[in-house]
C-alpha cells in the first residue's frame, strides 16, 4: 500500500506537466541531437585526424594528429586567399543585398504603385529559380564577346570587360549575381515589416510637417529595426557560406579570385579527399560566423538601447 | 527503325513491371557505364552495336562532365554506387586502386584474344600496371608534342625542329632575334604542370624517388630540366602568360605571337577548324626534342583507360564491353567520332589516320612515352608543381629555393604514403618471422 501511495505522491501535477513538456519537445530535441549535435561532434573529431583517401579504403589507416590540420591551414596561402575572398564577398555583397531588398520593398509597397502583387512575384522569382539554371543564363550575360552586359556597356562607350576571366572583375560579377538572386526573399520580409508600421505614425508625422524623406528616417527606419537585424544576420550567415555561385560560374578561378572558404573546403574534402583538413576548415568557418553574429547582435542591442 | 523503337518501349514497359513471364526468364543484364565529356556522348553510338551483338545486355551510358568526374567517382565508391565499368583518366588509376575499388584484370587478359599487352603502345600500357598487376585497359591515348609554324622556323634558318635541347634552344633564339615586339619563340602556359614534368622525365628524373616516397625535385636530373624550362622565360623566349592570360591561343598562333606550342592531339582538329585557310599550309607537328637528341625526347603517357569495378554484378558482360571497345575497327570508328587517338596500334592502319601528317608526330611520340609517378597523390602534387613554377617564373624565386620548397611540400603530402608503406612492410616482416619460428 505504501508503495502505491509513494507512486501517487511522485506523480504530482508539476511532475506530470514537466513530463508532458519533455514529451512535447522530445521529437524536436531528438532531431536536433541526431542531425545537428552528432554531426558537429563527429566533424570536430574528424578535424583532429588525418582522415584521407587511404582511410576510405581501410579505417585502420586513420591517425590522430591533434591540431596539425589547423596549424597547417594557417600556413596555407590558399586558405588566406579564400578567407579574403569570403570577406570581400560578404562585406560588399551582404550590405548591397540588404540595401537592394529594402529599396525594392519600398518601391513595391509605395502607395502610388499599381500591380503590386505582379511586381512582388517578379522580384521574388530569382530567389525560387534553380541556381544552376540561372548561372548558365548569367554566363551568357557575362560573355566577353557576345554578352548582353558588355553590349549594353558598349552602347555608352565602355570597353568590354572579361567579367569571369579577369581576376579583378570575377568577384564583382559573382556579387552582382548573388544580389540579384537573393534580394527577393529579404524584400518580402521587409514588406511585411513595412506593413506592420502603424499608419497613424505617418499621419502624425505628416501633420507635424515631415516630408517623405524625414518620414522615412524617423518613422520607417526605427520601426523596421528588428526586421533589419534579422535580415542582416541571416544574409551574412548565408553569404559567409558562399559556394554554389563560384562553383558553377568559375570553379574558383581565375587565379583563385573567387575561391571561397566553402569552395576550398569542398576541394580539400571531395576533390583531394582530405576530410580531416576539410573538417578543420569547416570549424574555422563556424568560429568566424559565430564571432561575426555575436558582433552583430551586440550592435543591435547597443542601437536598440 | 520503328520496330526498334517499339521494342524499346516494350522493354521500358517490362522494366516498369508491366509484363512478366517469358521475357523475364531471359536473364536481362543492365550494364552501367560511366564515360566523360565528348567520349561519353559519342560512345553511345558504338554501344548500340554491342547491344545488338549481345541481345540480353542493355548498356546504360552515363555521361559525366570532366570537371566533376574525379569527385563523382570517389563519392560513388564511398557511397557504394559505383557503375559496372567506367572511363578513367589513366593518372587516376592509382587512386582507385588504392581504395581497392577496381578489379585486377590479368586473369581476363590472359584469356582474351583482343586485349593484349603487345597490341598497345608500351609506355601507355605501363601506366595501367601497378605492382606488376594490370588494373585498366587503355582506351585512347594522349601525349604532348610540339605544334609549330613552319614559315617562322624557316625564316629563322631552320627546315625542321632540331632534336636536342641545345639546338632547339638555338633555334628559339634565332626566331626571337627576328621576332617583333610582343612575339615569342614558344608558348608554355605557366599554369600547366605538364611542361616542367615532361622536361624532367626527358632529363631522366623519376620525379618521385624511393618507390614514390619522396620528391626528387632537388636532384640533378629534375634541376637541370627546371633550369632549362625557367631559363626560356628568363631569356624572353617564352611569354610569362598562363592559359587565362591569352584570350584566343589559335588567333595568337595565326598572328605569330608565338611560333611553337607544346600541346595535345585534340588541337589537330582545333587548328584545322580555327586557323584561317591561308595558315593551313604553314603549321606542322613534331615529336618533342630531348636533352641528348631524339631518343631522349620522351613525353607523357596520357589518355583514358577502361576499368572494371569490384562492386559489379556482371563482370563478364562488362569485360566483353571493354573487349568490344578495344577492337581495332571499333577504335578506328571511335577516332572518327571523337578525334581521340586509338590505344590499339592496329587501329592506326586506318588510311585517314596513317595519311594524317599531323598525327604522324604523335605516332612517333607514342613510341617514346613515359608515365608520370603512379601514386594516388599525383593529382595533388601537380598542383604544387604549378604553384612553385609560377613563383619562379613570375616571382623570380631562385631555382634552389623553388625546388627545396617543392620537395618539402611534396614530402609532406607523401608522409601518409610512407607511413602506410612502412606499416605494410612491417606487417609482412612480422608474418614472415612467425613462419620462420614455426
């Protein structure tokens, strides 16, 4: 009898609520554990081994090498070039994308504009098309002799540019493609943000004599701040992982001018099959993104205060 | 034609499980065959004929772009979805052999009337042999020879390409003396590993030594070749330019920007297509000169081979397809479809190939080809050769420092290989010791 009583006592309402809570989040936690923490842990482990082609053939060919992969990476000029390219892309391309999406959102959301849904769909289209198909079309646009872009530039007297063949122009060309491809998604989020700005704020501002520009600076922007930070963080995280654009358009060339960290990692991992080295690149990239996002969040807090 | 189409539809329907019984009992075999680029596209026509000869076999050719082929093969192996047979750049054979993905072929060749060592150029055959075992059958061959402008050479006082390095160099200097500004004697793209490597092979360098355990770049033979190579740039005989710096090499060749170019067989067709008609009488091909004359003028043993994967469920049929593709008349037709030079010497009897004066230089060169080191790391090592030679040519790094750097990098890459070899040797030694104790 006392046993039964003890069991009943143990199953207090809090205990039951707690158990229910755990049960509810169990599927999510299991998924995250299996598909996130486990692989992350495994790749951290991988990064301190010399896992390579020989290990693929026979697992007993793996050796623990400690931090050797990391120290060798820091001495590898290709790593530094890839790091520089990645920052170039993210620091120029990221803000440019955010600015373009905000501009497009303002245009599409403007009261004077007709066919809003049509424009919204058109601007969103690049985001939902396959990158490989888009890249092939853009390679035609960028073609030094027959490309439309050089044709258009020629019309205003600018000499043809070898967009994808010139180390100085290849990265700007990739940035242009990425901005065009990605601004649609951010634009939709900005539109949602814009629509949640209370109309009476604009009315009040107008009554106080604020013109369109002042309304933008003092009503629209402050109200958009949370949206802004979300878009900024997500865009930068995505842009630090630049891969598909250079992989399809330039395979990292010319002269390594478009080799990004992820592309470098891909080459080490799947071209040379040096998975240990590739895993350590992945970890360094993870750290970079972590630090960068922390900086952005701190900035947000300071600006919000 | 229509009937063939109908048959194929019925076949497709059968595959989908729409019909059963009689057809199913006939034991249909589907071979999966991976081939790259233009070869993958053109081999489809030949494969249809094989299917007619083997009514129970379907061959599914999957065309893979060259740029993605290497990754795809290794990924397929790791993912356990390798095809039955595949085309392989012959420098990749050691890699797939190292992971134990491909079948040794000696027992097949022993019973074959078609695939025989003496039917193929010896240097080419050798690239497919690892530790005295054959792992791949040469399909088509590729090597580098000299393409040159006859008129420019003649103007400099030479009727043909000299055969030794010193005379060759003298000819280049004579050409350079007559050249205008922005004109050079020879084009050696700085972003290619082939030229310094081939010159090294010519000068007797093994490239890697001690059974592929260490780089041999600082040793005298490679050093001599490297100095000769870099000297051509330092003395202004070759432009400091990579493939990307020259927008249209054919146009530049026609313009006389350079009088010689070391390149491969695909350019026979390209030169005929892309050079203006009035230029067609003015170019020729020649086997590479060597440090001590013609006999030392070796070149690389390149090309593609066919391999049989260990995971194949139908090795017999797959081998029959390899044999079929090795038949001289099929090789000849393949040459007509792709322009790829046949690996089977008998296929060279073809009138259009024997009568092609540009191909003759390749035929001579193919008697003198030598494989690049047969280690799985080779592909990776070539990227280091490019890095270092660009530092010498563009950055003016001294030969001593460049070659020391190269050896250090290559030795670091080969560290794992040395460890594995030492371990295997140790294990063998141990087992030998136990036998003795018994």
